[in-house]
């Protein structure tokens, strides 16, 4: 049963992410980040906003040189590479998309980061039982986990963290009053076969049950609305190329899915939250910063 479930997970991820690296490159930024950007400038470019998002994640995790980072569902390797390049971390990414893993491995080799960064085509559940990391991130992953699997997922993340380690969970949530719609049916049938979204409170409850301490929760809903709008504009601007690469059906499906997503974030039926958690060795003596300034001030040490 477990083997069949994992095969279904891999097939669902491949259905969405193995469409074509060249297709995604038409509308993503040069770093190939396929998650919510972070707009320090409300009218800023996608390129700058995605770089700022990667940096925001690293600063929230307080990454330091030679710390080990696990990036679960690492996509095309952007966060792992950023952490190795800019923070001196020893980054390890895992993804269920072979196309993403191959792309990331080639980019890591081109940048000569092989001694500090690696990306594997691997299920996070297949990491060794004794695998331990200083910091862990899951950016745009919880949407694929499945609500019934939250307890096992968060328990495993907690187990893989060293005492005092930080975990950042970046993911989409449903509004509390959400009900299934034709949009939902469209997404699960044609775009995300294993998509499953919970509310924020439900997710936080499972995190606490896994014995995490919740340090920080930040909503980035409108950042994702702008991200989707910019993706749509970039995809439409290169529509002919998209049709040549993936055909009319996939082009129109992705255009519709991104448009529906933008509207859902704009109208708050979907949310996006970054949650920072800690595996505390001693809950009476935490070392979290007393303010958010070190996170947002690029001139301050993380």
C-alpha cells in the first residue's frame, strides 16, 4: 500500500512539474522559482521579488555558514543554490520531479557548487532514518502532502531537525469557510491531481501536535496574487512559443489555472502563509530574535 501511494505521489508531481523545463522557463524568473514571490517594492519585477523571497526564507531560518539545510520539494533547486551561494550553507534538496532534479544538478555543476549543494530525485520519506539537519524548508510542498498525512509529515520533519533547529513551512491555505467549487474540480483533474489544502488553524494544530514551537506566522496572500498575475503576463507574451513546446491544450490549461489562482488570492479564498517553527531542546530558554528587524533589514545580521 505504501509503495502504491508513493508511486501515485510521484506520478502526480510528474504530471504537473515534468511538463517541460523549457515551458516553465517562458514565464518563471531566471532562477526558476515556482512559488510566491516577495515584493519589497509593490510594483517591483518578478526577478527581484523572487530573489528577495529566497533571501527572506534564508534570513528567517537564520542560516549560517556550514549549517546543513534540507529543502523538501526543492523544485529546480533555487533555494538550495541560493543558500549555498549567499549563506555558505550545505544544502540538500529532494524532489519527486526528475526533470527538476536533472535541471538543478546541471545548474549546480555550472556554478561549481557541488561541494556545498546537491539535489536528488528522491522521496523525502526515503531519506535515511538517521538523517539530521540544522534547518529545514518546505516551500510550496504542503499542498501535495494530503491532509490525512500531516501528522506523519510534520513528525518526520521534527525528527530530522537537530535540537534547536528551525523549520520554515511556506504554503497555500483555504479560507476557513471554503467549499469545493468548479475551480477545485478543474485543478484536481487537470493541474494538481494530488492537491489538498487545509485552513491555517488546522495546519498550525498539526504542527503543535508534532511538538513544534511556533515562532512566527506571516501572511503573503497578496504577494501571491501579484506573482500569479506576472506569470500570466509573461506566459501570454510568449504564447506562440508555449504552444510549440507543450501544445494548445496545456498552454490554455496553465493560463486558466494561473488566472483562477490570481483571482482566488485576490479575493482571499486562498491564502499563503510562511510559518517558522523550532524544535526546542529547552523551552525555557529560546534564542529567537526579539523583533522582526533582523529578518527585514538586509543590512542587519540574520
